[in-house]
C-alpha cells in the first residue's frame, strides 16, 4: 500500500484458552499508581512486562 | 473505532477492537480521520483542494481493503460482554506491608510518611506467614503467586522479609506453587549483602529515586531532615548493575514542584539506569504538591519532549526503557485482562502489619475498605464483588474512549479518592495515560522506520 503501512496486526488476544490468570498483576510491576496493561505480555508467551530487545548493546 | 493521532510529525492509526496499528502519510491520516463521520464522496470533496482526487480515491481503496481484512474500523461485539471480565475467584497477588514505618519522610507520601495514617508498625512474622497461607489457600489452580514486600520501607523489617521468603519456598514445595517475590524500597538502607540477597530471591526490585538530586532531596528527606539522594542513588546504581540492568525498575515520582519531569527521567537514564519509571503523584487537590488540571497541558508537553529525546537516545546507543513508553503491539494481555485491569480487591490484595486486608496498597487505611483479616482468614466477598464489577464495561466514560483496552478503565483507588465511585475514572489519569500510550505506539513506529 502506498499511503497506509500496517506496523502491527491484530493483537487483541481473545481466543480459546485466554484468561488463565497466570500473568503478573499489573500494579505490582513498577508503577504502583496507574493501571496500564498495555506494557504487559501474556504469561504463556514468557514475559511479565513487555520490554523490547535492547538495541546497540 | 479508530484513533488517529500525530506524534512528532508521524501519523498513526490504532484500530481499537483488533489492536492493529497503521502508519499513514498525511493524506492517509486525513482520510482515515474522516472515514466514520463522512461518506467517501464527502471526503473526496473535502480534501480535493489540497490533494489530487485520484490520490484520495487511492487512499479510500486502501482503507476499504483494510476494513475487509479486519484491521481498520473493525468491530467485535464479543469483546464487550460482561462474561469476559473478571469475576471474584482466586487471589493470586499480594502487597505485603511488612513495615508501616520508614527511614525517610517524603513530603508527598500517600502513606503518611510510612504510617498509612495509623501507628508505625512492623509486621510480625506470624502475621506474614498467615498472609502467605491465605494466598496459597485462595489461589486455586494458579501456579504463579506474587508477593511484593512493601512499606513504608520493607528494609526496616528485613529479617521478617527473609523469613517469609524462606517460608514461601517451603509452601512452594508443599503445594506446587511458584512465588514471585518482589520488593519496593527507597534503597537508602541497602548494602552488598542485601543486594546479593535480592539477586537470589527477588524476581523484581523497585527502587524509589526521583531523578535530579535537588528534586529528590527536596521531597525525600531522611528522618533527620537531611537529603537522601546521595546514598539512595549510589545503592540503586549498585542494584541495577548487580542485576545486569534487568528485572528492576528505578521509580520516581513527580509533583507540581518538578513539572519539568522529563529532566528527571533523563537524569535517571544519565545515571546509568536502563529501566526507568517516573509516575505522577496522586494527592488530593488541597495538597501543596498535588497535580491540578491547570498543570495538564504542561505535563502532556513533557511527554512530547521526553518522546523526542527517548527515540533519539535509543537510536544513538544510549538505550533505556521508560515504563510508560512500552506497549506490546504483537501480543499483549488477553481480552479478560484488558477488561479487568489490575485486579485490586479481587485477585490482588494488600495486607497490613496487623493482618488487615485491603483491596490494594493505595486503599490501606481508607475507611470502609478493610475487607477482612489474614488472622481469621475471612474476606468480605461483597467487597470483592464490588471491585470485580468495576470493570471497564461498567464505566460509562470508557465506552467512548479509544484507550479502554490498554488502560483498563484506570486505577480504582484514584476513582474512589476523587469521585468516591469505583466506576468513575480520575480524569487527569485518563489524559496522561492516553498521551503516554500515543507516545508508546509512536516509539515502535519510529524504531521500525529506523
């Protein structure tokens, strides 16, 4: 496409097997005052808080 | 619903129901922004003075293709069913207030400089054990259990912390559970031995340092009134290094006295921290340090300033991670988590030194919110149900908000403090969260472009 470039496809995980609850409680991670879950990943995918690979290490 | 925005000259669109993100050129941005309110013909007419008609038609074709693919203007009613949201079931996370006392006297402390508006107390070992017993007993089939040692400063009761970790390891074997212990400390009382212990036993360490020395020392004096930055900073740096810059956060707080807080985020990065979180203070408007609505434009501008420097630094070799500029666009939590949020009062509870249970650390000491005791093992299920029902689908303001599947409807403690209603989000928090989320999405777009 010339004018629109998709950088992330559908990521709202709503399929069977979701809602296992094994993920980290969001407020326990770092903030303690806000309620974001945007930076959390599914426990079954192996990460507690999403943190992209460090560049230029 | 689609949210379009421009961050530092980069045009972006978030398709709310699918979570897809698209980078647009200027014409694409103009067309997508108008799509829901105007017909294709109206859009062409509206933009024909600025763009060639053929180009506008071309963009419209791209939009229609993405709609067919389900990644633009998608709508999935099944996302928004109450059955998807959290119900009172197991308890999996606990904030253990092992010390309602502190070696600092921070002026903005929501916990009344560590006492939580009550007596200065340390949690006895037996109370802590009963808390862990309750967590295990109420955790059902959950394997991973979280316990954050909190205060005050938990280092004032470190002997009990260590004994509770040892007790937790016994429970793990007995009940096939896995404890993730974390600790939140001001770093003032750490030494080599405690840092080594953290590395062995704590899956995450949160270190409270506010950034610039003058900002930190003005807000975080010791009991004697002297500055705490020198010692806290030195210790925090040691922790970060000892943990190989992973599984920790240095966490600052900004108030109306440092509205230029982007400088504090950068000061922490300059001090060598790679995992940084700086949070807005939450205080009632009559506090001299409270953030008020009139401060909001300046705060949002600070996130813009930080965004530019953040992208620049990460590209030029000075990489660091800012908690609120991280978003998982490839996976992220499931829809149940996105609707239910932090789980306060439902699957997450706080326990005071004398064993009282509150919905979370922020609620400790608030009248009417004690929901049980680890001593008796009793929990008021009606309070759990009330918190479970305060999910994003039951928040009227969230129904029209594009960020609802990312912020989960905001912090319950803030909603109660500002509106005495768990279903009415604190507006300042909403505005800041939306700005930070835009920045987080834009960071990924910028880094994909290289």
